[in-house]
């Protein structure tokens, strides 16, 4: 009989095969089925049952609270899924992994929404009772918390969803107030007048974390400050010759007077993109490291603010650029001489609006020259206009010189010039919608009229905007409350430093592990240079600064702030019972001061705390106060996006270092942002956003989770239709592996189990790989390397199992009787099942539950109640692994050679072949002869030889020393196993080989 001929008169042995048995479908149907599993987990109380596992070391991932004001975006999904990977993997590795979801509920975004509702109704928020207004804010937040909670749960995120933490809970508001009072009592709190980021649209101060940068078109002006005095006389030292000395002294004095005269007729030029700050100018800064020169105008075009004979002091590197901006052409100026920094330091300037008509002498003051290393010659003029009320560096320069009495208060909360400012009173820098007001152009016009402008223009540059209103912000000097980060805290918790900054830097350098490590430098660099923390906001929805100030006292007076533990206790008791609304109720001041103080002598502070103080305090009312918090009040991990180095990681560090002396976390993990498939930032206006809800409806949450697992979360992550389609394709391959595994272990019982020492080499090799993978998976999960974990598991399932081990062993599984080989294979399949399901369960929470329940159905069964099984170390067998690596390399050469024959239609299946394999390496040849290499290659027969390979032998360049000569198998096809063997047809059962005949009995 021909090898590829089937005799239809022979029995059909199909029903005698031990084919895989499973109802596990290849079509997942995740969008429909996932909600069923969610309901089941809630019904059987999986999260609570895990808490019943006593004696485990605690692992706490403290949730950075999302803001309760809208549907989830893909960034939320990325963040929460990463957290879920960690919580689940830590739990399955033997920890008590607790996760308390939380929400940030106070602050401007919610308040802004309620104000919008008022505006739409034609109402004025300021006319509404503040407690009623706050209650509306609370109700708004509650509604979104319920929506977001359902959306997070739909992603398969585990946690104590029944009892989350909310910053607006009464106890939380009480603790936030208590934490603030610690700053008050230790002397860290102070009221100061400093320039802060101010939103004219929202009428409140902003923290750095509440500011984002966007392109903005600004005015640019080159302004001239006239020199009014220049004392810079350098006389020669005595030489011993009195006549010569006198002569030289006279020459030196004449030269010095000439230089002074040149400078007295000169003008120092500055450049700025904020014309509105010129009325508040108090100095001009230079850098002693920059080369400066005196430039004289020798000719002018028709339209130009410069005149012949004008002299300007400019940085040499920038002089030409400035003079060209002034419309002067090459040859219309000349460099007169150097100007030393000693000369610059001796100059006194006039404000450019000095003598302005109708100014009533408002700007008739002297402007000093000051040195500053923040001045550069990279752009501008080499000089920096300095308005200490409108810039941090400007303020620092004045604070350094103790010139705080020179601060100005010229701009109000709506960015309007205040009534006392001549020419500009009432004009706004930005209008109520954040668009440019009239202030800039008015200042420019006044400078032109006063002869103070050399050039003007426009430029687009990166400019700070409020991340909520999306409107530009300004730096504005206003009384605010600050936490001093360089003042000794005085609380006795000095293990890691005496000041907040010292404690923070020690924590960053010594106590906290950063993932990725670049996060350490980022947070440290911010902490090293940051100013004092602005704690106050001029809003209504939040926790107030629970303190009192003495009427008539100055902020520098020792009795300015009331520091009384009994007063604090009354406040905290009221907040615990009524929430922070208690601060705003009638009679609150009298209630809290009690009989100890005269209410008429004290002012109640009504600013609210920066919401970053709220979220920064969460460690106290979650980790410290809750029974399911952390045993020591410190989290094992904080996990958020990279922007939180200046946000939650930062504020939590400052807050905890001020109240408990160290960072509230042992680890910090940061992830990137989400982009579209082309790498563009997602935007509703561009229509390139991907909503988590849409992904779960089309594919299921497991596909979204798989997208997270496959990506490098430390960088920005791309997502879109094609990427999700590729993710779903990979999922199907993995699902197919699990389906095969389920079929292979159907009806496996303990009495069929084989010990490793009784297994064939192939099974022992797979056990070795399991031991290696167990170590890699645990190490990867511990290092939060989910991409690495999944890639190894995916490759193992698709390459080593589906394409290698399963491919080889399906013959034994289907066709063997109850043989030791088949029992060993099924034992290994069982071990594979328990490891793969638990290894993958933190990532594919729904699919692995489905796989588990397919094999272990039951009312309370769940893979998420399991731990990753311990893997015996003696499964590791490096010599055996090395041997099988050689076997696998040789197999690749054989299967590649047979694929050529299949493509050429010489054969239809590998069982039709009996190739001759030439092996040059004796060690490899020995290894191949020691195993059933024909079974490994899925051929009916194989010949192994060390003879030199003929020219026609198939070779693979990357597998040197192995050549394959194709030969067809001799004999007939077994009607049961399809191998082509010489003995087929010689046994009791017609058309079978010896092995199949024995299996049939």
C-alpha cells in the first residue's frame, strides 16, 4: 500500500483516541462575560476572603486619589490597571496586599463646575450661603465617585471598593486640619507676601502642580532705563614718585570722569515678554560673568525710536540682535568701549516712566543695578528687568538683600491694576475668559510717550496656564500662607534632618526606591531648589486653614498666630462630627475660641488649604488610621504618572516630612502618558482619544489590561485601533494555549501523577523551564516589570509549549494507552496549568478566572484566591537543559528542511518523512541519539549520522554543523496515529502499528 493511501475498508479508530476534552471556547466573548465574573467576585467576597489569610507580611500600595469630576480617560485606566497588577501579584506571592481606592474631592475643578451652573442660571456664587455652596460641591463629587467606581471596577481592579477613602469624609477633613495644625504649632507656618502663580480667571493662587505649559503669543519690548548716576573712580596706587604720582592721578581722574560722563548719557536696555510688569520695576539685574559694551548710534532710518548719538549698554553677544530689532542697519552703530561689571554695579537708573505725564511722580524713584546669576546672554539684552512682586527670581534677589519694603502691590486678583496706579488703574492683564486685556498695550503706549521704548514685537513661546481653566496665569504678589521648608521644624523628629527640605532629601537619597531610577533625580532636583510651599487658596470648597490671627499684629509678631492645643482640639472634634463645614457656620469663631480668648481680638482665616495638602495628608487618615492601612503608617509604594514628581509624590513628601519626619512611602513608581498611534497627545478636539469604556465594549477589559502589560509603561504609551487589534490577536494565541492545556488535563486525577525522577527527559526539561520561569516571574513581579513577565510567559506558551512541547506530546496524549510517558505528560500539563493560571492571573484577571472555573467549577472557587505554587528547586537541571537546547537547535534544522518539502508539495505532513540528519558535533549527535528524536521532530523515522554531510543536504546558517537530507518514510500509514511504519498491518488490529495495537488491547 502507498504511504499516503487510506484503506476505507479498515476500522475507524478515531473514537479510540484520547482527544482533548474541554468546553472552553476559542471565542472569548469578554465584553458580555466579564461583568458576570465581576458580580461573582463580589458575591463570594474575594477581596475580603483574601484578608482572612492571616500571618502574611503586609504590602500596601497607597492609591493616589483621582479627581471626582468626570468619566475615566485612558490614562486613568493605565494607572489603575498597573496598580492592580501589583496588588494581585504581591498577594499571589504570599503577601497581604491591601488596596484602598480613594478620591480627591475638594478644590477648584468641582467648585468651578458649580459656579458654571450658577452662571448659567444668572446667579452670583458670592450671594449663596457658603455652607449651602459647599454642600452642592459635596453632592457633585459624590455623584462622580459612584460613576468612576463602577468604571474602575469594570476594568477588573480589585480593592476595598465598599469602603474607599474620600478627602471629603468627615474624619479625613478632621485629619487634614490636624496635620495643618502641626505646621502651625511647630512654627513652620507663616504668612508672607510673595509672588505666586495666580489664575485671574479662577481668582486663586496655584501650585506648580496645577500649572501646565502651552504656546502663547506675547508682546516683546526692549525698554531703555536712563542712567542718572555713575560713581566708578579708580585712582592709581602710589608708586613712590610723588611728581609722577600726581601726574598719573590727574590722568586717571580725567579718564574716570570721561568714562562716567559716557555712562551718564547712556541707557541700559532690557527685554521682556510681560510689559504689564514694567510699572512694578524696582531694579535691573546683570551678570558679572557676561561681557558688556557701550554702543553708540551713528545713523538711523526714517522710522526708528533710536536717535543719532544715543548710547546703549548691552551684552556684547546680543548687541547686534538688539540694534537690528531697533531697525538700525549695519554701520549705523559703533562699539565705544567695554563696560566693566564694577561700573554696572555703580550705576543708578531712572524708571522708564519717570516724569510721565499724569503720573504724579509715581515712578520718580531710582532703580539700582544688582548682580544675579539668573541673567544670561542667551536671549534678550544681557539685563533683566526686575519686579520682585511678579517673579520668583526677582523676589529672591530682593529677599537676599533684605529689600522687602520695596515690594509693590499694584495688581489685583482679577489681574487688574489697582486704583492707586496712575495711567493704568482698572486695566486688566487678562480678561474674565483668560484673553488678553488692555494692560499690556497701555503700558507699551505709555513707554512710547515717555521715550522709553527702543523696539517692540511679538513672539510665541511656552507660557504657564492653569490646568483647569486652560487660561494663562500671572505671577502676582499677594499675602498667602506658606510652609517654611528651610526652617527647623522643632518637633523632635530629627532622625532624617531638622528642616522639611533636609528630611525630604534624606528620604529621596536613602529611604525611597524609585522605579524607574530616573525618578529619583527628578524629584531630588525639584526638592533642592523649590521655594516655600504655598498652602492657601482663595476659594470655598475644601478644608480651611484652621487658625486665627491677632487683630492689629504683624505677621512677624510672635503673637500673630494663635497656638493653643485646646482650641485645636475643639476644631477637630467639630470636624469629626460635622465636617469642615463647621468652620463656616454662624458662631464658629466663638465656639472654637471658647472662654479662653476674646473673639473681638482675633481674626478667623477663611482661605482653604491647597488640595495638594489634602492629598498629601492621605497617608495619615488612610495608612495610619484605618485598620486595613499600613502597619507602620508608611506605604510600600506610591504609583502615579511622571507629572506627579511635582504633584502628589512631591506634596506627600513635603507634608509627611513636616509632620512625621520622613517620606510616607518606601517606593515610588512612575508611568508615562498615553498617546495616539502616531505618537500625538490625545485631544478631544483632534478626535484621537481612546475611551476605556469603548475598549471594554468592543474587546473586553482583559484586552486593555493586556495592552498595558505588553507596553513599557516607563515611557509614553501609544494606543489606537490597530494596536488594540494586534493585542487581541496575541490574546487569541494565548487563549488557544490555555484551551489546549485544559483539554489535555481533563479528568486528570492524583493517582495518575508521576514523580519527576520517573519522567522522561522531555518532561524533566519542561520542569526545569518551569523552575526558571517561576524565578523570573517572581523577580519580575517584585520589580514591577510586567512587560518582562508577560513577554516571557507569552513566548513560553506560544513557542516552547504550543510549537514545541504540545506539538511533540500530542501523539503520546492522543494515541498512547495508560503508559508512563502519557502519565508523565499529563502530570506536567497539570503542573503547567497551576503555574500559568496563577502567573497570568494578575494580568488577565477575567480569562484566567474562566480557565480556572472550567477545570475547577464551584460556588466559591476562584483563581484569585490562590497563591502562585512553590516550585521545587530540584526541578532545576542545568546539564539536562544544555542537552535539550542542542536537541531543540537540531530540531529547528529538521523542521525547516521538512517545510521546504511541504511547500514544494512533496509531502503533506511531517509524518511522511524519515530524514537523514548529519551532525558534525559528537556531543550533539550523542544527545540526539539518547532521545526519541523522530518523536521530537514529529517524523515517522529518522536516521542520525556523524558522516560528512553531502552537498544536497539542507542547512541553516545559524545552526552550524547540522545538515538534513530528505527521505520519505517507508511502510504503511497507521490508521490510528498516522505514522508510516514497516510493521503497520502485521498486528491483531487491522491497519495499526505496534504501539496503537497495544493501546487498543
